[in-house]
C-alpha cells in the first residue's frame, strides 16, 4: 500500500525529541537522549529497576469488505555513536567533547497478511533491518460478535547485547528501537476509529488494550484504509502544519519562538551546532536564510473562526 499521505506525520513522530534547543551536543538534554517509543533490548530492559520498556502492544479493529489483507510498516531510529569532534576545531566551548549519537532510519515492511487467516494461525514476523538489530512482530486476530476483527500486534526487541543484563545504557541504546511506530494499511476492509467508533463497535473499541502506543486513523478523512500506531496520543487524521518550514524536533511546533532563539545564539554556539548533528546544522542554515515574510508566516494562523451567540458557540462560515 502507498503510505505517502501519512509520511509527513510519521516522520514528525520519528524525530520527536531527537535533538532539542539549544541543539548543541554539549547540552545535557542532547547528551542524555530520550525519545518517545524507545524499546530497549529485552535482556537489558528486564534487568533495570524500574524495568525499561522492551515491547509495545497494539490492538485495533478492522471490518472486512471482502477478504481483508494487511500491509505493515515498522519504523524506528537507531542511534549510532559518532566520533568526537577535535576540540581545536571549535573555540570557547565550556565542554568541547562533542560526542553524540546520530540517527539512522530503519524500516521493515510486510504485505498481504490475511486478517481472516490470523484468527486460526497467528504469525511472528522477523524484523531485521540491520544485522545487529532483531525484533519479533507477533500478529493475531479475533472475530468479535459485532462482525469486526480485533487485531493484536506485539513488537518485542530481542537484540543481543554483548554484556547481557550487565550492559550500560550507552551499550544498549545503539541496539534499541527508538521512536518506534507502525503504519497499517488494509485492502478489502476498513479500520474502526478507537476514539469515535460507530455505536455497533463502541464496546469493542473500549476493549482494545494498547501498551506504549495508540492507534489512530491516518491519511485523508474520511478514508479508513490506514492506521498510525503512534507512541504519542493524537486525534484521528493528524496532520503537520503547512506553515512550518522544517523540523525543530519539538512537537509543540513553537516555530516562531525557536527560530528567534536560534538566531540569538552566540557565534560559538552556532559553530557547535554546525559541527554536531547534521540535522541541527540544517536547522541553523534554514533559520539564518529565512526572509522577513517567512518569519511572519510562522507567527500564527487562524484555521477556524467561531462567534459567541446566545445559544452557544457556532462556527462562522
């Protein structure tokens, strides 16, 4: 299935919190990375106190129009340690040890999985987008009295860690699935909204159990052929803001404020951005190239007007 209409939102989820203002490798928040939807190797995660997540569980509903078949795309980041920058290349830094973990996008795709067959014969799909990474995607389905199928997806990181349970976080992180999410597509069927299900499926929707993720309808409304299984809770049919000129890796989309803050960085701080993560460098280059008109476009947009009337709020058309 063509997932093009979901790619921008999926990319925003993939890089949410990846690198944060002030976008410098020396900033503690960028040296001790955290991201939504991180699945650590199981052997490492189970040894932590408290335990770290190593799996996600997603359940959603699908109704057949014929013989429904699933397409599945698993996406995540792998954080790969980079070499330190020579401190002689950058001046006036309080902490010149610019080591950082740079993201590599990883995906695995599966197509033509029969929903009906999953009732009698659950599947375990091997997710291995890189030699050192391994995850198992378990799939099963249950036919409910309403006529809908409840799909159950369980993704578990079973990558091997050389030091096993004694591994440090910096050893486990490169083998972790970061910002993990799934995009589901269905042919000859349609998904049911878990947020606003038809009355017939309301009880079934409430019975779906999701751990670490939440499925929402995706693509263009009212199409129901795609579902985004996201580690960030959203409404159905999420969209990115068309006014945004590029990523700031902050889901609040404070583009104007972050633009102004980047422009006020010192020359030394800007140089550190250039020498660090290439995505931070692109933020700086894009921000410094903005025109006054483009800056105003980030100031805010009115998407819907409403006026107050005696009977309550009514949309102004």
